[in-house]
């Protein structure tokens, strides 16, 4: 069973962003550098499986949380069942799209605990944009689909100091 | 089985926002005006249940999609099992937090299909902020938790014409 527990529970915008970034790094590695290992773990003969990214930057392919409702939003269920019925690239893209969506749902689930002042400061908005645009990196789906760089030039509101250099984004 | 199908599949930022707004209106009604009906449908004796908001502004309490991986991100599973073990208000808040998070995950799942130009225009950013802040209305969790109005005065980037009047938000 996956350890997708909220016993680790970020309480500030900065902690939520740190949590998001660590989970993001984990699943990005699963879908790129560790893709052979990830692919082989998603055996269609096994039970319903999910891809988890954990706040310690590890990834895990596991059955979902036993307890329902779960403590945190759960990633998409049953990715392994789709693996052999699709082109590998299409399957990875599907998993990446669902995983992107899950990362956001976890971040905003934690964010629901922020009070209204914390939710509406300029800093929060900037971090929300960073989360959505993955700090000017490609998001996971785009990482899998294409090597194009996202163009954030139009988003003038993100201060330079918030941007993370491309070199740090290389995993 | 829930009809959480992507056969209805918004393709532009405006369509995604329309989809989000309709689902949002649906679940907000389930958790406020229709709360007695919603509460009674979440019988702990029934199977794993989810709260769905549909793009036609209807809500549904139903077992999850049979097919995995599902076409769209699924709402939290098993809300009915938690109902009788918590204070009613706390249970509704829990469902609201998970539902907020699910609405965002659906919107951003659709958004993953946008190309990089569509994702980074000023209009897209404004709509993202609208989605996250529910157009200056309280979000669902806050609606359930409190009658405080969210203060979006700090978000100068949202043009007045994008804001929806409070009166329209009253369901």
C-alpha cells in the first residue's frame, strides 16, 4: 500500500511549494531517467497500480491507499492496465497528464487550509503560477511529449529571483 | 456508474473555464442548497461513493468509473464511509476540500492538451487565477466553512470584466 500520508503536512505556501517540487522531481524521474524501471513495474498482470511521487523525492508504483476516503488526493488508478494496449509513448503521455493533474490536486488540497489572507497575497499568486508552469521548466506531460521549452516570457509577474535555472531542472 | 466521461471535452481555455464553472456550480449546490439530499445519499452502507459535478451543472453521488485508468481524474473515493464517524460540519468540509481539489485536477487535465502558446498567454493566466480563486467568490471549502468573503483586492491582474458578480454566485 502506498504511503501517501498527510502526516507530512505542509502548512505554508512555501512548504506546499517545496512539497510539490519534491513530488514533481520524483515523478519526472520515473517518467524520464527511470522510465525502463517504471515501465517494467507497471505490469498489467498486477492489481490496480498508481504512480506516487513522495515528498522525499522518491517515486513508487503501488496499489492505492487502503483507507477510503484517503488522507490526500490519490493519483490515477490502474495505469498498468492501459500499458500494453497503447503505444508506449502514448501511454507515458497519458500517465504524465494524469500525474501533472494529481500533483496540482495535492498542492491545492494542502492550499485549502491556508487562510484567506495567505491565499491572496502576491507571493501566493506567484507560487501558484510557478506550480502551474513548473518554474519555467516544461511540465511532465510536455517533458514526455516534446523537447520544446515553455515560453514564460509573457508572464511578467514572476520575479527573476523566483525562477529556477534550467540547469537545476535537468534530472 | 458515474458518467464522468471526456466525450464532452473542452479544447480551449474558455471552454475549460466554462466546464469548470458548471461543475463548480453543481458541487457547490450539492454541498449547500441540496445538502440534505446530498447527505442522505452518502449512506455508509452503500459501496464506495464519490461526488461528481457534471458539465451540465448537475451533481451526482455515484460509485466510481468502472474502467481504469478512467478517462478523467476521479473525485475522492468513499466519502460515504467517513460520514457517520465525524461531525457533520467537518465531514462536509472534508468533502469540500477534496472536491475543490478534484475540480482543479479536471481543469488542469484538460489544460494539458493546450499548446505552449495557449498556456502562457495573459488570458490563460487570468483564467487560471479565476479558476483558483473561483472568480472572487468563496471557494467551496470556504463556502462550507465560513461566510467570509475572499479578498481578491490584491490581485490587480484580474480585469473587472472577468469578475462575476456576487449575485450570480448565489445558488
